[in-house]
C-alpha cells in the first residue's frame, strides 16, 4: 500500500497538478462515464468510512493504470491479455481494478481527514492554480484539446478540480500537522532517533581544490602546496576559537569566502548524507568528529577539506524528511483502518470491459490523437517505464 500511496500522491498526482485547480472552467457538460459505461458518473461504486466514491472519482485512475499496463504490453511486443499475470499472482484485470481502488480510497481519506482537521483551499491557492490551468491548456494546444484530453481520461472539469484539491490539502496537512506545537510535532528525541536509524550525517566543509573540475587534471605540485598552506592558515584561525557559537559563525564566514565547493550555493547549510554518498575520506573524517567539532586537514581526490560536523537532528532537511515519512505513515494508518464497502456495480466491474469501451470512446473524441491522449507530456520510454513499475508491483 505504501508504494501505491507514494505513486498516487507523487507520480500520478503530477498529471493532476499539471492541469491544476480547475475553478471557474466552462468545460463540457458531457458525462464521459455514461458514454463509456452506460451509467452516470454519480453512480456510487464503494464507500470509504461512509463517504461515497463515485464512478467519476474512480475511472480516471482506472484509465491511467490501464493505459500503463497496455503500454507495457505494447512495448514488449505482446498482445493485450487482461488475464495475463506477467509471472505474478494477480492477473492484470484485477491488478488494475484493485490499484485504482487503492488510489481512489487514498484520495477519499486525505480529503475527509483534511476537512476533519480544518484544512481548506484559500483564495491564493485558487489564483495559483488558475494560472497553472491556463498554462496547461496552452501546452495541450487550447481549450478544445484540453477538454478532449479530460474526456479521453474519463473525467470532467469538475472531477479534475476535485482531484486537484487533494494534492493541495495533503501538502497543507503535511505542513500543518507536524509544525512546532501541533499534535504530531517532532521532539528532539524523534529527530535524533530518525537520524540514527537512517545513519544520517551532517557536515559543512571548506574545500580548497587540487584539481581542475572541468578537466579532472591535477594542479601542479606548487599550486597544490599553496592550497594546502592556505587551508592550514584557515584551520589555525579556527582552532584558536573556543566559543562554539563563534566557531560556527567564523567557519561560515571562511566557507563563504574561501571554499571552492561547487555545491556550496545549493547547500549553504551543509550536506546531509549517509554511508557511501561522499568520498570515503570525507565520510570517515565526519564520523570521527563530535557534533560542533572541526577536523584537521582532510585530503581527498578533490583537494583539502576542513570539516565542521553538525547534528543532523537540527537540520531542516532531516526535519522535512522526517515529516514526510510520518505523514506517509499516518496516511497508511488511516488507510488500514478505513472501512470500505463495495456496491454491486463495482463488484461486477472488469478492467477489460472498461478499457474496451474507453478505447472505442476515445476514437469518437479525437481519432488522430488517441494514442497520445493518456500521457501528453510523457515520452514512449517514460510511459513504458511507468508501466513496468506498475506491473512489477503486481508481481510482488
């Protein structure tokens, strides 16, 4: 379930967030669900903790998942066979159906929990996403192309608007539920334990290069010696400082003035890393230091480093990743505790019937463009990669 959550609120959501919050759209009054399946989009397929999930809420996900699987078969040169298990224990028909339910359930839960905790869209959110909507329409070729795209994915303007709000509400909860003083806020012990469990290190460094990063060529011995002499001078000044706060302030000053690390602009507050992500000399020297301590001269293939080890539990990056992990776990808990009741309409539904009908319906919308309707921004390789990921999950 965790994989599906990340994909739904990550990769799959990228399509939703691309078109944004669809407020104020004139749109088409056409009901694609009725055109494809013969019943209204308002038909309830199942409930989640008593909240209705309709056909209009569900079929966008089935269309997307079915497209991925169909693309995988095409890419492998295979005939589409929804009874094929691809070596797993579940056939593709039930896999697509179940995966689509998982995502629809997730969206229903996030929406209801956001309401429970008092999160809602503001005017700023609406204005931002109206701008995104205008950009998305332009990218797709205009109003008509945009409407055709929605219909080809079995969703209406209203349905896409509702779906888009879930991503915004999710982010609001992520930022709000874990802020300092809130119900789920991290304690220092939580962050320390998280850093230790994930073997996270944090450090700043002053780097004086001994190689040309563009060519990989080493400096002359004389130039390298000059770099080392400067590093030793900087280190001596740092070692003369006894006050920890003053030491870090001075370290930052020297780092910004002298360090030749090309990553400094992107990581001004230091690097958070784990085993194997940095050159061995840097990692080993960092591990040997206490928090707040400065190393001696550390030589690596890049040059001469002076390292200041920091407590990862105090890093904004670690706090952010902890919050994301906790939010993921919280949503998973909500999902596992949810009571789901299906209707006869859902029980009788098959992916094969839906996708056959959808494919025929797409031909009536824009015959020349149906091949690209499912993924206007994706290349063939990206689509096949996503399909392969979906089918690998089914095999697990």
